[in-house]
């Protein structure tokens, strides 16, 4: 499976753990692998993939030899995490939606128990029962509020993503065998070897051109199940400056955190 953050690709095989310089490193044995590979997950987890039979001492040496790379990347991820805009579900908060900012506006009502959300210009109006509102604590929003907001974003995302897949499917002559929406922790999209595309509905926070890049990227995997030059050439027929768009996704990878009860990067 190829994800947009291939360093977090799911791994198959046995795994063991070793401790090196105060760090826990997961070692994953892969029968078909020929060389050692090091990956650093966004939450700081280190993994080494290794061919079967390579002794742990050799793996240890390999990890130590990569120390500078590890330090540099850990620092980079930390900077990104520190820059996460801490969103609070309070009146007047600015939330990203389709690449722009909308202003959250609460409107207590007597009728509905569940929050009802709708756009009114640049306002994202949240009608919420007075009793929910009265128990409101900005530092720990009522679970119904967050769930309502998430459901609203998800609904908008589904409609838009289906439309974009349809558009680019037609333009590229590539049809996925299935389409699912998820809230993957570290991926924006993926394509399985059976041609099923999975998109992260939290993409709805991004500008349309970024969403389109992810859609095109995953559709292109239906023709090239790799990240070869031919693959990128195909992506390039539909989107300009795909490198800039990849960078946008990297920089903004935590911006949708406000849609989850817990940050999806601070865990573990
Ligand atoms: Zn890919």
C-alpha cells in the first residue's frame, strides 16, 4: 500500500524492540528486504526494517550511524508540533475549511439536543441546546460539540471528495475499484494493490488545489503502483507544482487536530 507519507506505511512481519541510547526502536523483520531501513514516525517512534537473519548487533550499529539524521528529523517534527494552532471550540474561534478560515458562532437553542451546524457566509453557526451550552467549558468542550463539528466536516468532505474523484477519474481514464473515507492518523490518502482508494476526510481543511493533488496522486497509483518518474509525470499532467503541494501537506499535517478529541500527533 502506498500512502502519501510512505515513511509511516504499514509493516508486515515479526517485530521486536531494542533499546538504544534511551530510545526504544521497533525492529521489523521483512523476508524480502535486502537492506536495513530506518523510519521515523510523526509521533517520534523509530522503526528499523531489516532482512531476516541480520543480527541485532548489526542493527544497533546501523541505528547509531544514523543518529544525526534522527536528531535532525526529531527536531523538525517538534517544530511542526509546536506550530500547531491550538484551536478551542469557543465563540469566535477561526477554523480552517477548504483553505480559508471560518468563524465559529454558537447559537443556543431550546429545541435540538444535538448540535446543528451550517454556514452563514464566513460564519460556521453551531446551534446547540441550551443545556449543552450551559455546561460549556472551553478547555474541555462538551463531547457532543466536537462530535457534531466532526460529523459536519465529514459530511462536507465526502460530498466534495466523491465529486473530485469522479472528475479526475474521468480526466485520467482511471477508475478505482472502491473508495473509502477515513480519519487516518498520518495519511492523507492511500491506494491498495487492488485499486481501492482511501481518502482522509480531514483533507476538507485544505484548499481545493491541495485536495485535488491528493486525489490525483492516489488515482495515479492505479496505473503506477510506485513513486517512479513515470508516476510523477502522470501526476504532473493534472496538477502543477506538486512538490509545493506535498510541502503544504507536510507543514499543515496537524491542522485538523481540532476535529479529534485528542491530538493525533501527541499520542504515544
Ligand atoms: Zn503515493
